[in-house]
C-alpha cells in the first residue's frame, strides 16, 4: 500500500538514499546521543541526595511543580509564593543544598499538578516526563493524521526542544500539547479545543494570539469555552493567593526578564534580543509591542479570511513566538506542530519543498543554538530566525503571492505600452 503524498511532503520515503531517509538516520543518531547525555546528567543530579551537590536538584525545574503541588495538597498554598518557605520545602524534599528555585506560575497550575502530590518525588518526576511527552505525541498524531506513526514518533522524540525541555524538567511539552492539540481538533471538536486553550491560563504569555485568532476566525463557541475555563480556574482560589502571586511575579519580571538573571542566554524573544543589543527596558518593551502587533495583525488577517488550516495554524504558532516577551528555548517544543503544518502546506502545493524544508529547519534547530550563540557571541538570534519562518509561512498565502507576482510583472507591462 502506498503512503499518501500528504503524509510525506518532502520526499518519497521508499526511495533509497532520499533526503527523508537521511533525515531519519540523523534523527535516530540525535536521539541516541541525547539519551546518553541525559542519562549522564541524571546520574550527576544524585550526587548528594536528590541533587548534584552544586545547587541543582534532580529534575531541575520539576522541583517547583512537585513542591507547589505538595504544599497546595497540605493547604499551605500561600507558601508557594513565600520565597524562604518555598525554598526550605524544596531543600527538604531533595535532601540537598539547591539553588533558589521559584514558582512563577498562576495558582491555576496548582490544581493541574495536584496529582503529583500523591506520589513520592522520583515517581512523580517520571510521571511528569512520560505524561507530558505522551500528551505531546498524541496531539502531534491528531495534527498529522495521514502520516506514518513511525514518522510522527520520530518527530516527537527527535525535536531538539524536547530534549531541552526534558533536561530542564520543564512544561514545554504540556504547553505544546494544549495549544497544538487545541488547533488540531478545533474544526471537529470546538468545545474540546476551547478547554485546551483555556488551560493555558497556567502560562498565558505563550497563548497571547489564541484569542486574536479565535475572534478573527469567528470561533465563538471555542472562545466561550476557553473564557469559561479561564474564569473557573481563577475562581478556584481566593483573592489572597492571587494577590500573593501578582506580587511575586512582579519581582520575578524585574529580576529575570528585565535584568536577565542567569537566563537571558536561553531566551528567544524580541524583548531579550533588544536587551542583548543594548536597548533599555522601555525601548525593549516597545520593540516587543511592535513585534506582537505585527504578528497579531498577520494572524488575525489569515484567520479572518479563513486561510487553509495548516497555514493559519502554523502562522499562529510562529506568531505566538514573536508576541511572547518571555520565551525560553524549551518553550519552543510547540514548534514541532508548525513543522507538521508547514509540511502539509508543501504537500498541498502552498510552499515549495525547498522553502518548507528551510522554514522547518529553522524552527527545529533554533532552540538548540540559541543558548550557545548567546554565550559565545552575546547575540540573541532566536527571534530573527523565527521571524524568517513566520514570514515564509505568511507569504505563502494566495493573495500575497498574487500581489508579489503582479509587482514582479509590472515593469514588463510598462514595456508593452
């Protein structure tokens, strides 16, 4: 039985030595190397109790999620936003001296992570990684139903941002599953899509353009469910803990985002790009606002004119990267969905194979090179690189292609006169 063309847009999988075959070999080699590196990293994180003895706990940032859930389970949720109390709890949980980790999420995440508190730290960590990856993989299957499962599995495992997310013990795969999964089921299950989008209240800056797309696309049912989900998640906790969170996050905004306390090298936002280039905080926010406005306008236009699903979805994912002021390399896991939709654009003739490969390569490779380049050269290349892919997806729209072609032909029309 032949593989549908839409499932393999870049090359024919059966052709020996094809570009797709070489990519599969490269992906498998990357997975093997990444797995070995990660196992060594885990081993180092158990040198002293559940820490490396130098300030880093087993699972890295996962210590925040488990500790927050455990404190909320004990009715000590306010301690999550109390610096000293939270730090003391985390050190006791890992039986080691660890750095000053912090909980930078809204109270809604305490509900979503509550099941972690029912397990000891290590099994909970394993569940966190396995569960988030599985949700991400299933969402990818929903987004790319006509692909071979082996290829979807390879993409879900070999995406470099997935490795970065696992090493950091972070939530990038969960965010990707919620946003990517919501977009994948939007047309056939609008209420489920609204629920998934609404759950992004736990990390709202990554979903800034989702309301823009839903309004422009006139997806009122999905928007209503998403708004209801957000309202319910806010109402679960009282005003006191939300006030504590807002005070807490204000301090973090100044220390982490604006001053770049140890994390700027991992960020891929326009704001951090401007700060790396020497802009002050006000100027950097101006650049970020301009980027967000342009991305919102483009995404809104594509959704308003009901562009093909793969194009408007890819534009929303990539535009969301350009709109978010706080964007770490592990947040780019959702870029795998953009790759899927770019591939489908190529399969349908909306992009050339060369353009689709280039746009996809940028999305996949950028997370892996952001930090090394920033450390070596002091440059933040994430936002410019992602902007190129965003522009390539946008320019694939039929109206813009016609305008571009018309401008290209205009001198010849003048000559004919």
